[in-house]
């Protein structure tokens, strides 16, 4: 492969420059994403203490968004990572609810004669 034939894109179409994707993401978009993260956290995680604790939830949501924003390689990667994490939270929450609704065997062994061999 001859690397001397490489030329920059000279068309009017935008290039896939992933280094400046952060500058193209509007602050309002990030705020909406933080708010969505907060809603997911409030819905699936217990928040005892009422409104005093909402500040903590917002701080957690902001730190989470900032970490993903810093680690993402593109806007698509950023949105994918956030979506996957939110899906994980929802799935774990649903699994916890399902496990808590299962009948438990805390009654002890049965006095039923057919159970004695078990």
C-alpha cells in the first residue's frame, strides 16, 4: 500500500474527526443526560432522607456523566456507554425486585412424610 497517495478529504462533507466531538456536544445536552441519569437512579435506587439526599443523587449523576464524557472516544461511544450503564441499573433493579418477590423457604423442613427422604 502506497502511503504517499494519502490526501486530506477535500469535499464539503464533514470528516470523522473524533478529537473535537466534545466541543460539538452542547452543554444543554449534557444537562439533559445528567437529568435522565438522576431519574433512573431515583427510580431504581432507594433514596432515604427525602430532598436532602437528592443533592447527593445529582452529584453521583454528574460524576458518572463526567467520567464517561472523559473516557468516551466519540459522541456515539459516549451515548452508548451511558445507555448500557442505565440498562444495567434497570436490569439489576428488576432482578432484585423479582428475587424479593419469590417465596422463600424459611418455614423450615416439612412434617410431610413424603419429604423425609429429601
